[in-house]
């Protein structure tokens, strides 16, 4: 019997099991392709879990449906994945939820995702997707949750998104999208939460949002939206309304104060105006209220302090006025932050504020509050930051010193009482403040006494500011224990002693200022240990010795001020190692030697001062070494009678004039040699002051390349040659080059013109001869003119000696010498030698003053004796003296003399006027 074999065929497409396996394989393939697009799996989750040997429904982040076993949800959030998102994910046709937030996916979102028509949740937030927001998102009409926030998306909001009418959560914040908000969003009538903050959206504030009855959250902060807020509010259920950091203006619509479900209202950093009405008290669910940095005026409504739910009140930087209510802290059990700084509040700080026991931040700075700082603030045990600076507050008696009571605040991080007339002393109890204290600001508080050694107990301190007080005594060695200290500011006090080597232990120090104290001695060599130091200010002290060689190893310094000390020695070549230095001020010391050429390597340097007087700083004149009756606002009243009747005011004037010149030119550096050509490489330089040294040679033409240079002062040196004309030199003025021996250049600089090719030796010989010839003439006239005047007056008036006195007359002539030498010498620019100019001035001055005095002394007529006003813009200084005197009944009793000195930094005149009245005849 033959074997019959029967074959039956089966169509796998009709087999539901095979078909199901096929589509599951499609899901697996799509996910495995996603795995291949991951370039970095920080937690090794997909690498170790997504395996072909296990069911796709068991993979981490994957959820399958119970009916078809298809992937319905994919959540890879917070897995630290880096890579791109493949188009194959569009094959997950049953996908309802897709979340990949907080990873580092890059590139663009593939258009294939538009096939996921079942998708209800799409959360791609906080990745690195770029490009424009895809218009195809409008095809996902079942979406309820769309979050693309925190990416690098650009362009505008596509109007096609309005097709997603079922959308409830819409988040595009923290992107780079721009343009206006499309009005078509009004079609998305089911929106409950809208996040469009921190983008670049502009245009008028749309009114459409406020007509969405389902809206509960609207976040539009940190954009450039403008216009006003619509007064039409139908969103009665809104809980969070944030419009901060825009360009909105006008008054806040009164309807806002009726949104009783509001928990957060953010209006800060706009241009709102008007007052805050008492209706704010209707917002009994409010937790956060912020309207800082606007133009609100009027009193702060007291009812805001009756909202028991409120946690944050930020109303700083407005124009609020009036006083704080006496019961302001009684009904604020949840208040954590209260910021009312930069307003016009007055009155006292109420003690009741201590009842707001949850306060962690209290900022009432920059107001006009007065009275004692209430010690009840010490009851705020959770207080972390207290800022009361820039008010008129006092500290009270030592028993009620607020610093003692704040020791109860064990979590205190920052305390600022600066710019208050606290008076009093720093108590030893300052060392009992919180060990968590990081910042302590007590500048300009009129605090006296010593710095307590207990301050070294504040081991967490990173900022200590005690500047502009009346502190005295040494710097406590215990400061060296503050190893976390980054900023130490003690300038403008009366501290004395050495710079402690203990300060070298502050390895984290970033800024150190001991400026304007009485610190003496040397700079410690261990200062090189402060490797994090960036700003060092030791100017206006009494430091001596040389700059230690180790100092130049602080190669990360940005700013250095050692000015107005008595530092000696040469500048080290190692100064060129400070490559990032921006400001270097060594003025008013006693440095000598050449300027190191290595300074030319400091390419970031913007300010370099090696002279005796810093621009912008105008100290009061030093004490005049003559008896004075008073000194105020630069005017002195001097009594010459102390020296006896033989000393006249004119003599005093000459002495004072010489003393003033010494003050201007004294205490200077004595650097010599030439200005290094390498200075032409300081391309960032803005200010260069080399005045009052002994520099010689030419002004380097390479300085013309310094296009940012705004100020150059080389006055009072021995420079010669042509003043450069290019680059920044076209803006410089004459006073910046005065008192150099042989500079020449443009007429506007008031120096002789350069005589190209002519021999300078001949001119020097002429100047040399004139120096002695004119001086001899002047001395001769000093003898002849007084004698002639005396004989003439004696002949015409036998009682002449009793009326005036030859001694005083001669002293008057001496004044003429001083005045006219100044006048003529400063106007005579044809001679290079200063002494020759002075000799010529002496000759002319004696002759002219002699004739004047003859007429006056002989009683010809009462007269205004001398009026000499030389052209002060031709020199450093000029002297002007007006004298009223006469003979017989016309005897005068007063002279007013002035000394005018150029301020070489502003190009203007500075006047010192001296007035005498000796109560007797002068001639």
C-alpha cells in the first residue's frame, strides 16, 4: 500500500499568535535601535537590562498593555543618557506616554513621532534638543501634556499647536524661542497650566490667557513682554500667576486682588506703578507675594501682615513710605522671608517682628528706619540672614547690644549692619555668634575700640568687613584662625602695628584691604602663601622697607595698591610674571632705579601708577608749619604777629608758597632711566601715571598703539624730544607734560615746537648764559631799586621811616620777586632752562614792583598796590596777591593771597587762599 503524505499550509498572517509576535518584535526592534543611539549610559541601565533574551515588557522604563502586550509607555527620565533620539520610535504605534526628561538627548525631534496618534503625554524637558519647535506636533491631537522645557529650541511658537484642543499642560519654558505669543492659543480652551517663562518672547502681554476659565497656572516670567495687564479676568481658579522680569507697566488691575485662590503672585522687576490696596487682604491663600523693583508708592498695606498663610513677602526697591505696623509679626506664623529693602520706610523696627518665629531672612536695608535695633530679633532662632544696612539705626547701650542677643540665632549665615550710626564698641560676645556665620558686614558704623580677639571664634566666616570705622589697636592674631575667610576688609580705620604673619594662614583669602590705617613695618615674606589672593590694598599706611621678592610670586593677583607708603628699593624684574594683573598702584613711595621692561608683558594691565599722587584722590593739604588762626575748606587765617613786628605777611606768603610746592612734589618715587619701549605692548592700558620721577629720554612712540589709553601723565620728569601725536595722544592736554626739560611738540601742549635738524647745543649755550646774566641783573636791581625808592621817598617826606619802614618795604619787594618770577617764567616758553626763566622774571618783577611801591609809599595816592595774574595754563602754578595799603589816613590792614596749582588729572585749577590781618600798617 503506497504511503500517502499529506501537507497542509498555514497563512501566518491569519494566525493571531504569529501576528502578535510580529508586532511585538517591531516594538523590540525600535527600542534596540534606540539603545544603539545611546553614546553614554551613565548608570549602565540600558546596557545591562535591555537584552534580546528577555521580554521587552520587563525592560526598565518600558510598560506594556495587558491586552496586546504592546509598549504603551516609555519612561527614561533621570537616567543620565547621552545620545540622539531615533526615528524608529515612531513605530511604537500603541505608545500613550513618552517621557525622557532630564537626560542629554541632542539633535532634533524626528518627524516620525507624528505617527504616534495615541500619544497623550510627551515630556522631552531638560535635554539638549535644538532646532525649531516642530509644527507636526499639531497632529498629535490627543496630547494632554506637552513639555519641551529646558532645551535649546529656537524660532517662534507654531500656530499649528492650537490644533491640540485637548492639551492641559503646555510647557515651553527655558528655551530660546522668540517672537510674540500667537493669539491662536485661545483655541486651546482646556489649558490648565501654561509655562512660557525664561524664553525670549516679546510683544504685548496677550489678554487671551485671562479669559481661560480652566487656567490654574500662568508662568510668563523672564521675557520681554510689554504693555499692561488686561482688566478682564475670567480665570477665577488660577493659583499661580507669575509675570516677573518683563517690561510691563501701568497699574495692577483691581480684579487681581479678588483672585482668592492665588497662592503665588509674582510681579517683580517690571514698571508697575500706583499703590497696593488694602484688598490684598482678600488673598487669604497667598503664600508668595513678590512685587520688588517696580514703581509702587504709598504705604505698605497693613493687611498683608494678616495673611496667615504667607511665607514670602518681597517688596524691595519700590517707593513705599510710612512706618511698619506695631503688630506686624503677630499674625505671620508661616512667614520665612521678609524683604522690604530700598524703600522710604521710616520709624522704628517693631518688636513684634520677633513673633514671626519661622523667619529665615529679614531684609530692611536702605530705608530711613531709626531707633535702636530691637534685641527681640535675637528670638528669631531660625534666622539665617539679617540685613539692616543703610538706615539710621543705633546699637543702644552695651547691655542691649544686638550683637550679643543674636548669638541665639544658631543657624545665622549673614549679618549686615553697615552704614548705620551704631556707635559704641564691638563686644567680646561677637565671638558667640553662630558658628555657621559666613558673612559679617559692619562698615561705616562709627564703631570704636579694638577688634575683639574673640572674633577668631567665627570659624565659618568667609567675609569680614569692618571698613570706615574708628577701630584702633593691632589687628588681632586670632584672625589667622579664620581659615575659610575669603574677604577681609579693614580699610579707613586707625589700626596700627605690623601686618601679621598670622594673616598668611588665610589660604582661601581672595580680597585683603588694610588701606588707610597706621600699619607700619614691612610686607611679610610669607604673603606668598596667599595663592588665592586676587585683590590686595595696602595703600596709605606707613609701610617701609622693600617689596619682598616673594611678593612677585603671587602671579594670580588682579589688583595691587601699595600707594602712599614709604616703600624703598627697586622694582623687581619678576613683576613681569604677574600676567593677569589689571591694576598696579605704587605711587607716593620712595622707589628708585629703572622701570623694569618686563612690565610690558602684563598684557591685561589697565591702570599703572608709579607717581606720587593717585588720580581722583585729592587729600587735604598737610598742616602748614606756621601758626594759623583757622583752616576751613582750603582757606587759612594766619597771624604773623607771633614772629614779631619785623615779619610781614608777604614773608609768610613766600614761605607758605614754598611749603606748598614741597607738598606737591614731596614724598615721590625716584624712578629713573627711560620709559620702556615695551610699554607699547600694554594694549589694555587705560591709565598710565609716571609723573614726579627722574625719568629721562624720550616718550616712546610705541605708546601710540595703546588705543584704550585715556590718561597719561609724565609731568615733572626730565624727558626730552618730541611728544608723540598719534593714537591716544590726540586727546591729551598740556598739564600732563609740564615741567620736563626738553619736550617739544604741538602748540596745544604748550611746549616749544620741535626744530627738526637744528643743533640743540647752540640753544643750550644761550640758555646757560641767560641764566647767569639775568640773575645778575635781578640781584643788582634788588639793591638799586630799594635804594632809589628810599631816597625819593625820604626827599619828598622826611617822616618816611616812621610811617612805613624800609625793612617792610624790602620785604614787599621780595614778594614781587616771588610773584613776577612765577608770572614771567611760566609765560616765557622760549627758554628751556627753568632758572633762566626765573632770573628773567626776577628782573622784570623787581623793576615793576619798585615803581609801584615808590608811588604808594610816598603817599602819592591810595592804591591797589599789586595785581599780577599770569597765565596759569602755561605752568604748574601761579601766584596772585591783592594788597590794600596806603599812607597816613589810608593805612590798610589786609592782604589776600592765593596759590593756584594745576590739578594734572582734571586739567583744572585748585585754589588755596590765605588771608592775613596783622592789625598794623605794612608799609
